[in-house]
């Protein structure tokens, strides 16, 4: 199956971006989907997850700035990122563990989209 992220780009500090993740090849409605990011030389970092029922999880590091949502009719998950900071620069991937409620280890993921926050 596929998880295709898009929507990245270059944005100034304080700006916003909305990333999209279109899924195919599996029962999207049945599973939690999440986003993680990875900057060069850094560990993978989970930044949001949404359960099958729409319950959202966001870590403290991005709470208040990042919002995750899903549109099951479009097999799409969104990541709205506001008040972006230079440390948000990374490649962002969407992923799933094929669990209904959460994404723990981001087992299945697709090509990412690059977000660059710079003045």
C-alpha cells in the first residue's frame, strides 16, 4: 500500500503550511495514521497521530502549533503547522502501524515532503 505526503516547501519563521497524506491500498478508515519528521543527522520524531475515530495526539514539542485531522472520504490525513520555527525544518512522512488507536513505531511509511523554515 502507499502513503504519499505532500505540501512541503520553504516558509519563513512564523509562517504556516498544511501537509497532506493520501493513502491507498489498505482500509484507511480502520487505522490510526501519524506524522513523523526527520532532520539530517537527527532521530525520527513523531509529531502527531490520529486514531481511527479521530482522536488526535500531539506531543508537547509542537502542541498549540500543529494540528492533525483526517478525511476518511478522501483517504487523507492533514497536518496543519502554524507558527513554524527553524527547528521544524525536516522531511515529514506519514505512517501507520496498522493499529486502530495510535501509531507507536511508524512501521509503514512512504516518501516524505521537505519542510524548510528559513528567513
